[in-house]
């Protein structure tokens, strides 16, 4: 039995496009869990997305888990640079 | 019996100044727990602080809790604006 998981990747679009993506995910049949993934400056947008969704649209939604991490990103000059990541799991 | 808790407020300084603040807190006698608090764009810096401290300086340190929230900030034009907040609890 596979667990239904939806992932929303957060980047540089306005925060409301990600809020809409989360709500759309939850409105799909039987979706109980949506995960927001972001890195670097988009981490703030991911947190905003979770907070706006919960406060303005889905008051019964909960943040069930938050995971921090680091990814090595290749840079133009060669070598890699460490970038922080976040995964926010939302459950209704 | 009061629990020893240290709080580091993360703002616009370079990330290494907050990493240093966290390490200094932990090196104070008997400190087992340090909390990073940030809001708005500084949320990314708080996550970077946690990740750099764990990966480069204190590999036995753990992120024991993360709490998201929203604060109403007054704006110049009158009224308030919602700003997301994060609290990252670090434990050794």
C-alpha cells in the first residue's frame, strides 16, 4: 500500500501561487498530506506559504513535521556551495 | 526549578556571527539547549545557522524542535502586516 504524498516545490514565484498549489493538492481526492520543499532564500517563502494557508484558508491544517538539511550545489567557478533546505509537512 | 534556556535572535548580520553566538551559548556551563528566533527574510539565516553549526562545529548537536508562527507588525502607513516567524530549538 503506497502512501499518497504530494510535494510542492517552492521557488521564486509570489507566495500566493504556492498557497494555491497547496490548497489544490488538498482538494484532490483523499490527499491528507502535502510537503513543501525549498532551499536558500525560498525557505522564507515556504514558511509564509504554510502560515498563510493555515491562517487564511485551512484552519484545521497542521504542520506535522519540519526537516532541515543541506545540499551541495555546483557553482559556475567550479566546486560546490552548501545551500540549506527545508521540508515542511502539512497534514489535515 | 527553572530550565536553562538561551535565545539567539537572528537578524541581518552575517550568518557566522550567529553561529558563533550559538557555540558561545553552548560553551557556557551546563547549557544543553539554545533557541534561534527569526522572522521574515532572517528565517533563511536562522536555518543556515542551525545547519552550519551542526555540520561544521558541533556534529553531536540536534534540532529538537521547530515552531512556525505569525506576528502582526505595525507599518508606517498605519495598520499591521503579517510576518512569519520561526523558532529552532537546538539541543546537545
